[in-house]
């Protein structure tokens, strides 16, 4: 045999052997590559957390399977890229999840109150029973909220706190007693309602700010460090249940850096977090914001990964979602729009200049066009002195942003992270401002203009974390109660909705080249769905869950026929935790 032929043969053998190196192969699937509409493959091969190839099952097995390759038969089921929530309070909720009773998905007020009573019966003395967001009255058959009388009758002997959107909260009599609230209790920008005798009724209302609601929440039961570690693992797993593989944490009120990030950091350094998490830093003290960011740009490095076992597994991303107190564009559709302080521009400008100079990405909470107008003027002023020059920045929410403002945003290279808050608040907006004749926020307009758009839930204090409810909103334009909020002709098609929830969201953390498609070289994050998202009746989209969730090429959640492949979370603690008895999202009640 000629030497050149031998050399060629040996090279071909080495290439063939090298190909047969997949850790995991999914076969017989309807795999939505999301590279282009209507493109589906049968099989995908994965190695070291990266997608090697897609194609038909026969060829992928022949080219990439070896004796150690795990093969999963999708059985014709739909496989999509991992869902990426571009705005969720995942770190904060991880610290609290095990202490909360979730009404997400509960179909009747009767059942919600039964759950409240059942939980109170097993809750030890001195421990608060809490329902913190994720529900509204329009999801209930009764189409109403509970009354204070009903709450007090259900739980007379344990303190209860129930929050409703950003607008109000309920305290039972025992809760008022434990807090020692009286006629003199006062929170700036909020209302502690009093009865005819000058005593608190138990109702807390946000007016200019939700300070009464969230300061009170901060006075309720906190989990221990060990419980918070467990709680974070439970919440991450709950998100895996719905196919979520990536999340951008938008920080939030009461979430202090670095103290409140230590639990997630500890788990990340142990390689235990099953969702790629990018987090933003939110200054908490009015008047100290600039000094906080001056400190943080020196000690926190964007894109420094602290996860031991996964690329981009846990890392600082930038600043926001609120940058300064005077730019807090608080939305509460029980009340008229809050007008921002006259000091806003003077406070915001040095913070933006600092972030741009240090090339720190930033996000800014902005609900109303009136606020966005003033914020854009600050950005444009800074850009003339210190060019943004491709720095990644974006607005969160932007429900009433105008066409002119979109043009200015695009000129500065910005994006818009959209949340489905109107799914929960559309009826309230309609009552306050009247029927809208345009899409709020204008998602289709933004996409047509080529503006980056990502999708998220803003869970958990307003809306649920279940992304399939958000998909239902994108596809129908309806609220959770069934009201047609968007004009029907402005809803998204299924490919567009999936795209903004995968590769669209990846833009907001600078990962669009690695996430959001099932294609060669992309991160191996994907999920086998319980139903075919692309063909089921649109209302059935709400019921979709994951049967198998893969993050970084590793199975992190499995259910149904794949249950034997599951790696369950540890047993829920503390023993009285509502999660131990009810779980999280209630898809059967």
C-alpha cells in the first residue's frame, strides 16, 4: 500500500473516530432550529455543552454516536431552544421561594383560600403565611379578590401578608398585631388605610411608591442561610420545569449587592445552578447611587463567570434596572401616572456618563413615554461627550414608548426588554386610560424597525414566572382574564414569539451568537415540550411544560416518560414550606 494512501486512510480514520464523540444525542424529534421559520430537524448531537450538529437521526447516529453516548428518543415531540427570560427577579425569589405560597395558576378564589387555610394550619407560630405576586382576580372563576373578612376568617391566629400586583397588599388582624401597626404608621408615597376609629384596616396601598408594601414584606419571616440555599435550588428547578435555561436578573428593591447575591454565588461556585444567570446591579439608597456605581465599577467585572461547571453560568452583566431613585418610573395602574422628579436629569446624567466611560451595559425601568422622553435626552447628551459606540443598553417595559422615541433609541443602539405585565394589568390600564388602539408595548413595530427585543416575565411580584403564559399573551394579545387588549392584527406569529424569547433575549446579555438556536456551535440548551408549540390550539399553549430540559448539554429536569433521567432537587426545607406541599405553579387547581 502506498505511503500517501496509508497516511490519507489514517487521517480519515482519525476524523471519523473524532466525529463519534457525542455525549448526548436526541433522535426522532421535531427539532425547531430557530435558524429560519419552518426549519425542523430530527436529531441533534451534543458534546461538552456545545451542539455538534443537527440533521436526520440516521446520519447523526452514524456520525456521532459511540459506546458512551446517551441517546434520548424524542418520539416525534417538539424540541425548542432553551427559554431565556430577559427580565426576572430570579436571585431575589430564590432567597424567598420556599417561604411563599404561590397562587400562580390557581383557577378559583375558593381554592386559593383553601390553600391559604391549609398552609396556615401547618405553619409554626411566629411564622408568616405569605402570597407574594403571580396572581390577579381575573384568573379566578369568581373574578374577584379576597376580602379582609375572608382572610381573617381563614387565618385568625397566624400573621398573613398577601400582595396584589404593585398596587396593594392585605394584612390580616394577626399581622397588624405582630407588626404593631397603628394609626401613626406611615410610609412616604403610600397609604396605610385606617378605619373610622383610626386603626389600620389591613389594607396597604401604593400611591407614588410601593414603600408600605415592600417595607412591610421585608419585616416578615426570612429563611436561614441553609434554607435559602435550598430555596434557590428549588426555584431554579421550578423554572427548568417550564424549559427555562437562561435568565437575566433585573435586581430589584431590597436586593443589596453583594450581600443578597452570596447564596447564588455559593451555589454557582459549586456548579449547582441549572440556569445560566446574568445579573444587574441596582443602587438601593437615594442620593448614594453614583457613589455605589463608582465603587461597583471597580470591584465587579461584567462577564466574569463564577460558575465552576458552565460557561456564562453566573456573572455580573451591568447596571439597573433602576439606576437612580428619581428615575423610578413606578407603574401602578390603580393610580394615575407618577411624574418624575425635577432632579431626575441631574441625578441620572453622571451615572450614565460613569457607566459609558467604563463600558458597563445598563438597563433602565421605564413604563411611560413621558419618562422615556426625558431619559433619552440625558442619553443623547452623554453620547455627544462620551459616545455609546455599541455599548449594550436598553429600556425595560416601555409600554407607551412612541414611534419617535423608538427612532432615537435605535440611533443610540438600544433595545427593549419586553414583559407581559399587561397580561395581568390590561383590565386596570383599560379602566384608567381607556381602550388602546395600538399594541402596548409596540413589539411588532420594534421588530419591524430592527430594534433588539427580548421577552421576559418580570416575575415574581407582579406576574407568574411561567413563560408559556407569556407566549399566550404574545400570540393572542389577551389578558389572563381573556380581554382582547392588543388589536388582533398586531399579535405575533409563533416563530416570532419563540425567536424573541430565545435568541432575542440573548442579545440583552451579549450572547446572541451562542444562545437561542439549535445549530452547530451554539450552547446545548434546549427542551423537549409536552405539546407541539407550533401546532396546538393557541389556548393550549398555556398548558405546555418541559418533559426534558437540557442546560449546557446536561439533563437538569425530566418528567413523564423521561422521569428516569431526572436529577431531582434536594428535599424541600423547612418542613412547613408551602413548596413542599403545593409546589409552585398550580396547573391542576
